């Protein structure tokens, strides 16, 4: 058991299980993109560990970049405007694979998709390490999923609770 801030967490998914899930995603990506020179776009901060592991397992040529969803207050009529920080190259005509740590409600993913799908990419897919089917209510089909998990709060392997827990090499769930 571990304690992060005020909450206690117990072991939930071992590093071996995570590696099996990453191997599975990486194998599919190798089948689908080996000669495609894709761009992997990791979503910070949570995806750094998954991105590193899955990209290490990719055998073809590829490019790697990291993005972060930001927001600023627009005019009164536009409200909060979402931006994608770190996207400093054109994705036009490229095959893009977004790497996410977890898809929960899909709200974050939807915002990122709206921005990336304006970029006239040749092909766009999402690979996520964890996916909560009970929470996901959006239309976008997530093609590559490492592991489906119930609607529980987890930490570790890049995922945090209020900033802590990202460095844990296995996943813990709220006790
Ligand atoms: P969304 O609900 O799909 O928009 O999830 C957005 C973000 O919430 C994810 O990218 C994570 O950063 C965070 N998140 C969702 N579920 C969990 C969890 O179980 N543990 C830690 N962070 C989570
Ligand atoms: Mg995240």
C-alpha cells in the first residue's frame, strides 16, 4: 500500500501486465505502420512512460513529438479556447498516432481531435494504454487500446493524483 497526499492506494496492475499490454499495442502498430514513417504524438504529462515504451518497440522509421492541451480565455463569445502546445511542425499529409496514457470520459481526447483533424493529416488514430469503457461516451473510435479497466481512479506509470505517483512503475488503485 502507498499514500499520496491524503489518499491510500493499493497495487492493482503489475509491471508485467502493463508490458503485455504495451507489447500488444506495439505489435499492431508495427503491422500497420512499419513502412509509413508515422509521427507519434505523446500527450503530456501522463503519456511519457507509455510513449517511451511503445516507441522503443516500433521497428520502422518514425518521428516523435509531444503535445499538451492548453487553454486561454477567448473573447466573451468564444469562452475558453483550447490550444495544442508544442505542435510546431505541419502534420499535413502525415500519418499521426496520438499516444495517451488513459481515456476516461474522452473530453480531453475530443478537444485534441478537433485541433488535429484540422491539420489535413493523411491518417489519424489514437493509441491509449488504459481505457475506461464505462466512462467513455464519445463517438471517436479508439483503435489501439492496451488495457480496458473499470471506472476506478488509478495512479502510476505516468498517471498522477494531484501531481504525485507518475514515477511508479506499476499501477495502483484508490483503496
Ligand atoms: P478524460 O475524462 O478522458 O478527459 O480524461 C482526461 C485526463 O484525466 C486523462 O488524460 C488523465 O490525465 C486524467 N485521468 C482520467 N482518469 C484518470 C485516473 O484514473 N487516474 C489519473 N488520471 C486520470
Ligand atoms: Mg493525461
